[in-house]
């Protein structure tokens, strides 16, 4: 029996109680459902009440067509539109000789677009679209760069633009026929307005090469910085001389905004890990010879890294260069666990354990910077009634993504993934800096990620985390599973937007009282936290890397294929795949060697 053959009372009850995702799909597939929706403002009001958003005020409450538009926008924004069923999955299969661990998806937008408007600072420290590229390293040590762009045809989204063969490094390494060149690591080089060279515009990558003798011994190590020039191809614009050591294995490599290189080595004796050697490299100019030489500073880290969970001891997996610190991640999840401040680099007591213990409380608590800033807002010259004086003051609010699995024997703690709201009161009018490590912030819980992966039982690859440009989507992958949580930062930072009232927030400028509860009143709350439900995307194999391009477009490097998940309003549940080698090479630029 067709549902519309039922009595009108039952059809009405069915439509009023249908979940938003199913109702959204019914509107897309059946005209009769749409006619029912356009004929009943009460029906649309019931459906809107099941989707997060500010209150609908005024004459719009009686306009069914306007309510239908509002419902469609909110359902798509919060992934209440059948995303798990309608996601488009596209694959570009890489050749079988690709190195899956060295290849990765590169994002450079946050640095090229360093000028951020005031409206963007309200919701996110980044622009609306991330510029991505896939860097492929094969067993022949050849590097290919594919730019990821928006194209009319899906198969043309990856454009083969640059090729870096071994000949590009042979002259700099002074290789002979008896030598073998090996690509060890490839990293993105951030470029900002402070260090951008107009003579050589383009995206930059750093490649760590080993020059190997016939016996396998490392004879020489160099890092070449290539500028991917749009007309002349890859150009070597900088290089670093590294001291070669056969016993040291490169764990991680990053380049900072100040053109400084940091490499982490695992120091071993036989099969025993003795510790980690963190080396900072910089090129200094000799005023007499006018030549540049590479100088280095070394910091030694013991193998047993300090942790609050001895039973879940972890190895050092990656690093991040901040404004005044170098932060280190464990292999299991990309959250800062250990910090070395610039002024303490090289000292015995320079390593500081990041306090990621999350107390089980609904009250405010003070901590140093805990996690990854995903959104922030500056409140300029307001009068806070909680202060004794009535002078105008400025303060900042930020939302941070925090993942913790720490235990404590002395207090109750929380484990899992959370969104925390931090407030910062500077002495002067200074905006919040997402990449700065603050010694003290005041935190409160905002949201908890439901159905999170078991943090005590992760694979060796650990978690892969990606945040969309506007911070409305947070994707986390573990092994072959990818989940996306939808989140609206403005609901917790802007009371006028969250409550749909320009006069709201007076007397509570930090928006700390029932923050976001009216906006998300249709969802579950637990212990003062909004419970965010995930959407699981179709599996594409083991996930090695993850990056958002737009709010509704997620890219991954998965099991030998470049993968795109599209879950916007135009998604149709497509499943398509192509071979990466068949992509047109008409835009390739041969390498230029200086």
C-alpha cells in the first residue's frame, strides 16, 4: 500500500512526526510531499523545530513557502538531509608503485591568504575555500603534483601540473653514477606576506633527499625547497645542508613561516630507541664570503615521553611550528602533548608536557592552551558588568577542538573529543592568535562528539582530523572509517545570531550563560554539553590523509586512491572512479634546475 493511500489523518500524523532527514529526502523525490509542505505552515514549523537554528520570528511563521526554504537551508547546513545515503564518492586510482606513506594532500590557503576579514575572524581563522594539491611520490623517487580544483567534469578535478624528477636534486647533491638518491620526506612550505618573494611566486614544498652509497650508507642529506612556478615549473629557491647519520631515522619534518626547518630524528642503537633528536636548521649569511651556510641547534628528547597515561604510552609522531613554540603530537592523534619553547630549545628541562587533562565539571576551569583553535571572535570596547570598573574593555572568545584520553587517580576526568570555549582577557586591544600558545585561558565545555572512536584501541596510523574552512564540519577518520560532525561556531560566539535578537547578550558579553542552548534546543544535551551526532561516510579504504576543500567537499588519500566525498545539496549518491595516470598532462611543467 502506498503511504498516500492511507487516511488523511494518518498521513498528517506521519508527516508531522517524520525525522528531518527522511522528510528532506521525501521533498526531493515526491511532488505530493512538497505540495503538503507548501499547504501547511504548521507542518513546516514542526519540522523546523527538529533542526538546529535561531527562532523564526515575525510573519515568516505563517508563510509555508518561506518556512520550507528555511528548513531546506538548515537541514543542509547541519547534515540533516540524508547525507549518509546521498554522498557522492569519487576515486582517482594511483599507480601501484606509489609510496602511500610519503604521498599526501597538501593545503596552503591559510598562508597565501593571510589577510582575514573581520567577518571571517568571527567564525574561523581561515578563508571559505582551501586550495589543495595531491603530492605523489613513487618508488622511482619521482614527485608529481596534482592541483585540486573545481571543474565542470568531476574527472578533471585533479590537474597534473608539476613533475620533480631525481635530476632536479642530482646537481645539488653532486651525485655520481655510484650513488643512489632517495626521497625521505616531503613537506609543505608555508608562505605568508612576511616572507613571500614576488620574483618566484607559487606554492612551495620541501623535499628531504638522502644520497646513498652502494653499501646503503648515507653519504649526504639535503633539503631542497622547490617553488612550483606557474610558468617555469619547479625552481630550487632554498636548500639546507643536513648532517647524515645512518642510525637516525627521520620521524617528521616541518618548515616554519620564518623559513626555519625542523627535523625530528629517532636515535637508535641496534633495535633499541634511545630517544629523539630535534634539530632546528637555518641559513646564515657569511658577510665575508657572502655565502649562506646552514647552522643547526639540537634538542634531545628522551624515549619515554612524559604522559598522564603510562599504560597508553605513545611515540612521537609529528610536530607543528607555532609562533614561539614547537609542539609535538603522538602517533595516535594529532593533539599537542609536548611543547618546547623557543627560548628553552636545547636545554635539559626544555620539554614541557601539555596538560590535556579534562576535569569532569560543568563549571569554568583554567588551563593553558589545550587544543586546536577552530573559531574565534574579538569583542571590542564593551562594558562588562562583572568588572568593578565601568571602563570599556576588550576580550576574546575562541572555540577549540580537544581530544583527550588521559586518566587520573585523584579526580574525575572526561575522555573523548570535545569542543571547548575559551575566554581571554588581554591588557590591551589584541585579537586572539590561533597559533599562539597561551599560558592561561578560562574554559567551559560546549559540545561532545557522540559515537567517537575508541581512543584506547586505535591503529598504528592513529586518528586523521580535518576541519572545514568555516569550521562547520569536523571530520575524523580511524583506519577505514570516516565520520563527520556538523557544528555552527557562531551559535556559541555570537548571541545576536544564536538567539536571533540584536539586543541579546547585554550583561553577558562572553555569552557564557546557556551558550547555544536555544539554538540547539532540538538536540540532546549531556552534562552541560551539546551532543553532536556524526554522519558516517561511505568507506574508501584505509585513510592516510584527510583535508577539506569546502564545507561540503572532503578529500582523502585512501588505500592507493585520491578520494573525494561530496555531500552538498547537489549530491546524488554517485560512485565513480578513474585512473590517475590517464589525467591529461597538457599543463605539465618540466623541472627547471638552477
